[in-house]
C-alpha cells in the first residue's frame, strides 16, 4: 500500500470518531497542539528562519499567532456556536401546513486536503488556519506541504501529530502529503470531501477545476490573491497627505510585499506630491530576500511586464538579483489603466506597487465598479466627501474587507474578520479563511425530521435531553456561566491583543 493510500484510508477511518467527539473534546486536541507547538518554538523557529529567510521576530510572532488561532478555534467549538443548531417543534397550526418536528445541525464534511501556503510558514501552513478550522469542525486533514519550507513542515507535523496522538485524537486525524501528484490525487479521491488552498491564481484555479470536475464535485476553498486597491481622496491629501504616503510605502514593502493583502494599487489626485514623498521615504531601503526562487522569478517577471508597459513610468527602480528584491514604485494614469486593465491590473507578489493618478473624482466609483473581486479595498478620505461614500458603496460589491483610513496588511484573527472576497480573490466568496468563522467551511447542515431524540447525533441529542444534563457541551447559545475557557483564550481578547504588524499581515 502506498503512503498516500495509507493516509487516505486512515483519514477515512478517523472521520467518524473525530466527528463524534464533543466540541470541548476537540477543543482539547487543539489546545494540546497549541501547547506542544509553543513548547517547540526554540526548535521550530530557527528551521523556519533558515528555510524562508524571514526575520526571527516575525517568525516568533507568527508562531504565537498560530497557536492563538488553534486555541481560538477550539474555543469556538467549545461553545457549540459552529453547530448553528435550530429546533422547530412540531406545530399543527403552522401557516404553510402542519409542521413536523425539525432539528437542524451542522455536521463535519469528512477528510479535507489542505494545500499549505509559502508566505506564512506557520500561520497558513502545516498547523495553520485551514488545519485548525478543519480539525475544529471534526474533519481529518491531509496536508500538502509547500516546497518553500520542507524541513519545517516535517518538524511541525511531528510535533502536531505527537500532540494529537497523546491527547487521544483518532489515528489518521492528520497526515502530510509531499508531492504535487499526491496533492492532486488526494483532491480527486472520493474519500476526500473538501479542499483548502492559499497560493497563486494559477495553482488555485487548476485545483478548483479539479475539485469541480470530479464525478462528485466537492467544495474547494481557494484564497488566490488580490490587488488591494487603495483610494486617496482630495480631502485625505489635504488633511494628512504626508502620513498617507509614508503609510503606503511601509505597507506595500512590509514583509517584502509577500502578503496577499499588500496594497498593490494606490489611486491619488494628479496634483498631489505623492510620488516624490513615497520615493523619498523608500530611498536607501535594502533589498529583501524573497521566500522562494519561484516567488522571486514571479515577481521579476510581472514587475518587468508592468515596468515596460508604454504608459508606465518607473518612479523607484528597485534592484532585483537572485532571490533579493528592493522596493519598486511604478506610475501611470487612471486613463491608461482604463485603456488596458488586462495588463495593468495584475498582482505583482513582492515589493512592487503601482501609483495611479486621477484628475476627476467622479471617475473613481466607476473604476471601482470595474474591478475584479478583491480581498480588501481601502479608502483614505473624509466622512463628508461624497466621493468617499460612493466609493464605499461600490467597493462593498467588490471586496471582502473594506478599510477606512488604514492599511490592508494586518489581518486580525478574530470572530468579525472576513478574509475572503469575490473571485478571483477566492473561489468561495461566502467564506473566510481567517477567524473562527473559517470552521463553517468544513461543515454542512442536516435537518432531522421527527427523528427520536435517542437517535439524533450527539449534539442534538444533548439539546433534546429534557433533563438538561450535558446540555452545555455542544449548545449553540452561550452557556449560562459564560464560555468554558481560560481568560487568555477569550475571543474578546483579540481586539485588545495587538500583534506586531508583520505578524498579522497577510
Ligand atoms: P502556488 O504555486 O500556487 O503553490 C501553492 C501550493 O499549491 C503548492 O503546494 C503547490 O504544490 C500546489 N499547487 C499549485 N498548483 C498546483 C497544481 N496545478 N496541481 C497540484 N498542486 C498544485 O503558490 P506558491 O508557490 O506558494 O507561490 C507562488 C505564487 O503564488 C506567488 O508568487 C504569488 O503570486 C502567489 N501566492 C499567493 C498567496 C496568497 O496569499 N494568495 C500566498 C503565497 C503565494 P507544488 O509546489 O508542489 O507544485
């Protein structure tokens, strides 16, 4: 039997017992994983630094984000909120006709294949948000490693698997897949019930098509990328232009620009002194080693295409040799972008951005309407400017997160976060890949009609239990004495917890 077949068979066997665990029991597994990863920090972080060349403070903060995330998702299933259970008792006088007793609850989908990202070796990789969400939902995980950090992937998996085993997780709840072929084969296997991915538009689209083309199609949650357009109004320039220009320069170069929320497009009034101020702020910035040769080659290629476009001027010419790339700022006009959106509205993953000047405010909402789906869209403006309100209306149709007078790099792991957006930002615009709401991607609702309480799945059985005994373990409404978790895991702490910008950037 091949390793892949063994992992698939074990995942299929684990699916039922993992699904049958109570929310608190699954939360305990996630806590155990988080504790073990925290304890292994001194082992894991140097491997991550060696393979990714990311700075130690960033990696330290990212591992802390990752273990916080595991515990936060555990807290969500501890409350039972993810079950979204509804009880409609039988009602002979129901307006559409006599109603049977209906009970609705979310159940886990089954084994999930997760394709790890390159740009977050902890938070979106082996023990990252997709793994945490799937395990919290009760779904075994087959994790396709990202070739950008193979040793870290194996070591993280060793720690995670040992912790899950010791905490009593069913055998087969987690396994690694290493090759592209195994990733594809797993996605096509009938035992796999969903896919999750963070990476390129090309890769994500190919895998989405594979998932959709199966005899029995399955959901595929791809997070693919975004231009993250940022609009600066005349009011914002007048009030705080200087801060906007430096804020933009810092945001698009953060982490070498290797975040899917990097603001890649800044729209500014033609008369504003944006180019000079941003150029001055970037002067002397050193080149950053990008994460992988593939990312460095991709950045160089797209940067070249943009920089050699006849309507584009190179404002800051960042050097790019080998894996190293310095910040590049390109400039063009809104008219030029509207004339050639196919070539100018492309994501350049890395420290490159396009400054777009406009002359007529009223053109901005129309331009926003023409944008493809985005993870984020940002407006720097004043509340009383009509153009700001019009932009917000249009951008709400185009993006998953709208930012006012801030920057998109920085994705808080918290219940109200939506990290998603219409295609091509993602392949599933209804869902987020960050925050406890990400768990619902791996659940589906089932309604039980007139099924006796004793035959209901365990969460519903507990709800139907007239004695109320054990009712608290999977209930959907908050338990009377508050969530059964320690204060450091209280979801309210996420708003007070302000990790370093690099940690939360995406
Ligand atoms: P990628 O090329 O899309 O690969 C991501 C993962 O998907 C890898 O494990 C890869 O496996 C797998 N994969 C991709 N295409 C596949 C296919 N057709 N069949 C089977 N497996 C496939 O992303 P990357 O290498 O991490 O980065 C490359 C580019 O992706 C970047 O330059 C950037 O443009 C984009 N990116 C976007 C984000 C984001 O947050 N949206 C994050 C990182 C990167 P193999 O490597 O083994 O083939």
